[in-house]
C-alpha cells in the first residue's frame, strides 16, 4: 500500500465556534434524570449560555438536581408544557424517557424553541415522522443526541468509505453488546415498556446503526426481518436486580437482516446481555476493499481498537492498520452540545439531522414490528 494512503483520511479539527453577540442563549432542561447531568455539565462550560429552567414530572426532582449540579437562579416546572408555555427560550435539551421524547420535542418546536433530543429519537416510526414534520413547520433546529458522531474514529470510518477506497459497498455487518449490561442501576425507566418502549435495540442499537449508515450515506431501508428476545432481563438467574424481573418489558437482544437502497445488505445484532463478550466486529464489504471495525467488551458507540483496511495493491493482498485517533482533548458530549448551540446561533444546519435519524428509527421500528409478526416486512416512510 502506498505510504500516502492514510494521509487522505487525516482528521482536521475546526475549533471555531459560533457565538451570540452580547446575549446569552436561554436554555432549559426537560427531564432531570442521569443523562441530564452530562447536558448540564457541558452547558455550564459555555460562556454564552444561561440555564434558566427545568421540568420534571417527579415533585422536587428538578430542584434537587439543579442544586446538585450547582445551577442557581433557575425556575422549575412540573411538566414540559408548563415550562414551554411560560419561559422565553432559545433551546431545550429533551432528556426524558423514550416514550415521551416525541411529545416533548413536538411541543417545544411548536413553541418556536430549538431542541437537542437525546437518543433514541423516539420509539416508533410514526413518532419520528411527527417529530420531523413539526421541525419542518417550525423552522427551528432539531439535533439528535448521537455524540459518537463527533469521535475522530467515527469520522474516519465515513472518510474511508466516502473516499472510494473500498469501492461500491454491498454488505455490512454491525452491532455490539455487553456480556452483562442491562442498565438497571439507573432505575426502571430503561426496562419498563411504558417508559422505554425499546430496550437494547433503541438504547445502543441506534448507535451501532448510525456508525455504519452515516458512513455509507444513510441509504433508505426497504425491508427487514427482525428478531428480539428478553431472556436475561426476565431471568432471576441473570438479572442483577431480581426485583425488576417481573417489570422487565423490553428487549435485551435484537437482530435483523435489512435490505437497503442501492443493493446494500445490513446484518445487525445488539445485546444488553449475552453469554459472549461481543457479537462480533463491524465489517463493511466493498467491491474494492473491506473495513474491519473492532468491537468492545461493553459496547456503547465506540471503536475497540485499530481498524483495518483489506484491499489489493499491485496485485498483492494488503492489510493496512488505521491508527486510533484522539479528539484533540475535547469531550464528545461537549462537542455535541457546542455544535447544537452553534447551529441555534447560526440557524443551522443541525449537526445530527433528523432526516438521517428518521431512517435509523425506521429500521429500529421495523425490527420491532417484524419480530412481533414473525416475518419479513416492508419499510414504508411517509413524506415529511
């Protein structure tokens, strides 16, 4: 392989950030659970932001949360509607449980407020379509909370694919998993059907899908054959919280075979718990080369080691290691927050656009519906 091949893919960081002209952005937090901590920590690092309000359904939770985080002089509300009806805001972070992502986001957009929506986007395709339509009507910024997008290694995956080094892509294997990783330490909102709607499929499956779909340009999904199970979450033998077994109502494993536009096949699997350390590396097969992306023991949207490009050079079969890249000392969550704020200041575009994550959600929804029906289904995405 020529010495300069890897030079084509060198990461260039742009430290420039948009700033408001003499006025601070007014930001609020909807939902004060554990993921909101990361949002607040990042907002507090931005000198052009004032966190002015918070809403949570649990009485006193928002007040206690802001006291813990050191946020002062804020106002508190028992619902997202009361907050949005009262406050004049530039932006909100929606950090509620999955089942309320859609209603909170749509109401904020209808009120003319830009939204950073935590992943997964929502639970169903219908909800995702409604969110996208509200965004389009509002003209405001909606970005979905996929911080792995900002990792230099994730960007490298896309650069390699988009460079043409692999040729036309025809098959992708992706997924991730944890030997024991059901998120019960964070309470029951992740595992109850009424609040989560989705388990591993939505929680970490959305990351796995985004890693490869973003690399290949987010082709439209056409059909899906899906499977999901809950053997570990509902077993007293394996649950780290036996008292949660009876209320476990989501998947802890899911798999699928998805046909994408352009003749690409996607082979997918994801697990919160299993009798393995990984369900396998992610693989991208092209007509001129292949890319192996190592998995990790506790997968959460990251690259597990040096990637490897397989291709032919001068008639010889060659493998080239792609070194692990750092992010210039910047935290991925901080980059997610800052990029969203920059889009709010400039009027867009959204750093992680809903038009792409709509396809991500369509696949997740399709896997879930196919698994319940026990057969392959077509994916139909309405016009936005």
